[in-house]
C-alpha cells in the first residue's frame, strides 16, 4: 500500500527544516525507538482514525479520561491492550518509534469480530500541544494473521521503516514474481491460498518514507505442520525447507531466488 503524499510532505518538511535551519526542530534529522512514543488508550486510536474524515485532531488525554473504566494491559510482547465493551473484540498497539518529535508510528491490532487485523498507524503530534494528535495514514492496512498480517516493525533511520509481514506458502513463493500476489495487502482470496493461521514465514520490506519506494530485503522461513491439514501440496515445500535451509533460515533476496528455483525444479511447479 502506497504511503500517502501528505505523510511524505510532512517527513520531508521536518527533515529539511532540521538540515537548513539547525536548532529549529533539532540539530539534525532524528528518529527514536519505542520508548519515545506517547502512551495512548488503545480504544482512542479508533476514535482518532474516525476523526480523519472530519479533518480535525483529537485530545488523546481527554479521550483516555472518557475510557478510564476500561483497563489497559501491557502484554509480554510490549503491546498495550484494551477490550471493547460487550465482548466486541479489542484494540491494541505496539509502539514502533517516532520521527523528530513530530510523528509517532504504531503497530495497531484491531479485532472487531473473529479476525484481528494489523496496520501501522502514522500519528502526527500537533505543535504546541502535549496530548492532541492528528491521524495521518496507515500502511499494510488489512493484513489478517499469516495472510499478510504485520509481525513486527522497526524504524532503522530517520527515513527508513522496516516491516516484517507474515506470509503463507503461496505468498512466500510468489510475492516477487506474480502480479496478482505481489502486493501482500491486496492478494486475491483464492481457495487454496487462504490459510490465515498457517504461517510459512516472514517477508521483510523496507519503506523509504521520503520517496514511498518499497524494497524486499529478506525472507525468514518457518515450519508449521498445521498447513498439511489445509493444503497437501505444502509437503514438498516443507521437505525442501527442512533439507536445504539451516536455522535461523533467513535468506537475502539472491538466496531466496535460488530457493524458489530449487522449489520449481523439485516440486514440479
């Protein structure tokens, strides 16, 4: 999913101000890790996103005060979790990092019915205010568990975001070559492909926040015997992974290409 132009403009403007006007924002373009992200009530992220259509910002502290009867729990994975009322699912988020005290990045989990959906939220900090935030955009919006769901994300520089995407066998084997499956958030729901809980591995993408360019950088292969219940054809794939890839089974894109060639030769596909 393409990063919206106004996010690029904001990132560019922050970085240009830092370079051309030293001290205006900071001495140089900067980024910070998860600890730099403000603490939000998870249910307020849904409210914030809904306000986008009205073009307004939201006082997140005021929103949190209105949700104070709903407890927020920090999970062992570092995510902040809150259940919706009447067993209507939950909202949770894991802080990713921040850019020049102007933007927070969050990995958000939204479960409303039976399937949790993961997205990365870009949340703007309103200058001169402490708790007011503006919803900017999302990327990787709509991934469902192993069917394109976000496994993790990291800011690796002031302009680069690294995202790990869960993938099924079909996605692992086709994401670089098949036009219908190259976009992990718009892959078609073919009967043999929809294995939302049957992970085959993790595909790492790197977003350039200044240009919206996306590069695939590595693939990590995992083993999951539950796939065999759904798709018998995965057995040849699993055999190759077990026999030819040693733990931790992380391949760069050149090595990945060699594995796909081997798969086509030995599995007849």
